[in-house]
C-alpha cells in the first residue's frame, strides 16, 4: 500500500504538474503559470493552493516514513480500514487519469491561473461537455481519495481547502472567460454545469 501511494504521488506531481507545464511551455513558448505576485484574490488562491499541494506531499511522506509521527495527525481509527484505503487509492488513480485527460483536451489553452496576457481558446469538447471545470473536479476528487487513503486532520483540511480554493478559482476564471469570450462563453455556461 505504501509503495503504491508513493508511486501515485510521484506520478501525479510529475505528470499533472511538471510534464504539463513543460509541454505547454515547449509548444507555445508561454510560461503557463499565470500568477503575478500581486495582492489579488486570484494570486492569494494560487498561493493557498500551492500550500495545500505541499501539505498533501508532506502528509504522504509522514504516512509512509514515520508511523509514530503520523499518529500526531490524529487519524480516526474507524476510517483506517484496508477497504477504504484500497478504495481511496483506486479512486486517486482514476481521478488522476480524468485530470490528465482533461488537461490533454485543453491542449495549449491549459494554464495554472488566469493568463490575461495570452488569451486562450474556449474549450468545449471532451470532458468539458460534462463540466466547465473538469480539471478542478479531478483535482478535488484526488484530494478526497487521498483522505480515504490517509484519513487524518491534515488530509481532511487539505480536502476542504482544495474544494474551497478551487471553487473560488473557478468563479474567477468564469468571470475572465465571460469578458474574453462573451456570448460564446455565456452559451457554454448555460449548457454545461460548473462541476458535473
């Protein structure tokens, strides 16, 4: 179980973040992380989400490397079952595949954050027919899956923080897409649910 969890985290960070950033940058010459460091809600959400990713990684390392320290994260015994851990790990891999597929369908329009300097196309096909934010849906599902695999106060807090921060980010992006794409985005939003 611990080997599978470490393999998942390494694969997830490597493919969902590093590989996607590199591939979009290589194809477009545009750095796809679109945060300016300004004091805006957008940049604050980006910073919060970076902390949440770091907490998820740290939680996993503690879970795998030090059961004694892990006990200080107050895991509820009733949720620490092999069935829930396996369910969580399978769901984590499936949510990662969903996220990667949505990123692929977004193509070079994919960004981390709102890129006001390089307007992107409006993606409406594939998983975007089911959800206006399938990547955020996949990331939130991954966070929920990791809570099932490693139920403790950190993973619960990370799940709640992920759900809240990505909901805020989704609304900020929708406002931006409405400004950029106007009636085309309004029609898309009218036909497609925010989440699922």
